[in-house]
């Protein structure tokens, strides 16, 4: 018989982090935003733990070259492969080694919209065999039951199905799990065996990143939040709109700027990377024009500033201590949106 679990599963918009008296932190500058991650399969890395959504292996060679030229550190760069043609994907990773001198530290993300298939587990164990010293992130999943199985080979499990801003999975398949409950469930299981989790998708505001970290996510991945920046793929698109304001008998024209953002399972991405939709798939991703947001640095400062400020509200001296210090409350209203349409 089909069962309905009656416990309510919560999302970021259903909760807030309650400020409280704790260790006296006088300034956001006193907060340590660096964390040391010790991974299940032996490696260590340091960083804040916020990822931009995946970049395909085809595009990465040139990125490595230009990052090296600009002295951008690559220790925390994850290279993403999919499940299709695993021999080709492994070969591409090995080519990166020979052509671009991509050696340790190696970080690999095995990305599949649905990791609940045997092929995904086969690819994961094969990648672990071929790259024993890599940090491997694998996903996506949306329940705790599969976590231990993945952690036999993976270091980080990517959690989240259906919550992404360009995602149509919930509409097209009815499948998914709200992020807050999912993070709690998966983090608990993964941490019990020394594994880590990455909360992927559904970040609307920096506050949601803070919530994910407070709930015990080790990493957070966001796509839409970075997709409007100068550094994201694609050109800035300019659009002109007539407003209701009239000057000299003519409507005032307003100019707005956008960038293209598309889901990796959208028809657009399927045509670009996977040779089309075939006659058996439905599109589970959207193609969007989202507001242009300018330099990536500005968003990064918002993120680090927001996390540091969250730490001061709850008395956490370091980002690592957020989950220890946080009290989470369930709410009906989390934001006051009364002037939202007047935003400039
Ligand atoms: P966002 O931060 O934009 O809310 O979510 C980013 C995440 O959405 C990605 O890391 C990825 O897991 C997921 N995603 C990206 N493209 C698609 C898609 O086409 N379909 C689905 N179901 N998820 C997607």
C-alpha cells in the first residue's frame, strides 16, 4: 500500500535562525570564515564551503589555463562529469592531466539529476578506482537511505532534487524533498560515518546559505545566485520597456539588463551538450532571462558578509560553529515583502 508520511517536510522559507545571547562577538571581522575539511577518503581542503553550480569538463581546460595566468588558486575547483559514456569522461579527466597539468589536488563531481540508478553507483565506484586520491562529490539524492551506500566511494553527497531555480522536476515528475528536512536527515547519516554533504539548489537569498550551514550542511551549492554576474556564461542582454510615465508626449523608456540562465536538463542544455532530447525525455529544466547583477565580487562579499553577520547574531566565532550555536524556529512568515515591487 502507498504510504503518506504525515510529518511536514520544511523548506528554507519555513524557518528562521533565532538570534541569541552567546559568546560576545563585537564585529563581523572577528568571525573565522575558513574551515578545514577532513574528508572520509583521506584528503583535506580549506575554504568557506560555498560552490557555484557545476561546470562541464568540456569547458574546464581553458578555465584552468586562464585561472593559472591570473594566479587564481585551483585547490577547490571541482570538475564535473556526467554518467554518459563513462570511458570518455574518464579519458577527458586524464587528458586534463596531460594537457593542462591538472594534478593533485583533484576534486571531481559526479553529477546526475537522479543518483538512484545502478549506473550512477557503477560510475562512482569506477571513478574512485581510477582516482583514489581525489575528493569525490556525488549526487543528487533526496533521501537519507542512500547516503551510506554513496559514502563507500564518495566524500561529499550532493543533496537536493527539484528545488533549483531553473528546475522543472517537481512540475514534470512530482518528485522532490524540501531542503531543510533533507539537510537534517542526510547530514545526520553522513556525519555518523565521517562523510560530508552539500545542500544543492533552492538558495534564494544569502540567508538561505546561512540556514543550510546552521542545519549542518558542510557545503552549499548555488546556481541562479551567480548566473547574472559578469563572470557567468553568456552576454549581457539589453531590453527596453515603455513605462507609464509620459514626458514630452512620449512614454519614458526604461532599460533593463539580463543574462541567460538555463537548467542542465532543459531542452536548450540537452541540445547543446547531449545531442538533443531524443524521443523519450521530457525537459526538466527551464531556460530563463534573469536580471544582470554585475561583478561576482559583489555577490561574494554579500555571501561572506551575510554569513559573518549570522555568526554574530548567534554567537558563533567561526563558520564551523554555526550549527552548534543555532536555534531554528519554524515560521509562517519569514520576510516582509510590502515594498518589494518598488525595488530599484
Ligand atoms: P539554484 O541555485 O539555481 O536554485 O539551483 C542550482 C541547482 O539546480 C544545480 O546545482 C542543480 O543541482 C540543479 N539544476 C540545474 N539545472 C537543472 C535542471 O535543468 N533540472 C533540474 N531538475 N535541476 C537542475
